[in-house]
């Protein structure tokens, strides 16, 4: 394994670790809320907003993205190109989850 591959794999695993930390903090409803509904809301809306479903949504998305980066890192370390195929269902799953959960959250907040 070349030095460039080691550096790349290390960076990918560092990104995965950062995503895992952000995910854990979001599951705990702590830290900055990385969610568009919160980011684009006014200060008044942020104060009235129930942040718990948005924290949960962000936590799950970051957890799946952590898994994506772990798969990328493992495929680089193990030189198994077929591991890259595991990324596809994970990425598709995170996109579908984000859309479905956003619709569900919007339905619940309109009640």
C-alpha cells in the first residue's frame, strides 16, 4: 500500500469518526442542529420549534453517512473494489430516509 493510499484511507476514517461524533451528539439532542428546517428558520421559529424530530433525523443521516465512509475506507485498505458497491444502497437509503422523514415531520407539525 502506497503512502497516498494510507493518507487517503486515514482521512476517510477521520471523516467517518467526525460523522459518528456528530451523530451521537445529535442522538443526545446536543450540539448544533444540522438540519435545513432549523438552519433556515427565523429566530422566532427556532424558539417555537420542537427540535427533537429534527435532531433524530440528522442523527440517523449522519450515522448512515458514517457507514458510507467506513465502507470507502475499508475498500481502500483491503483493495476490494466490490466493497464500493455497498455504498450505493447506503447512499440511496439515506436519500430516501431524508425525504420520507421530512414528509412525516411536516405532517406531524401541521397537526
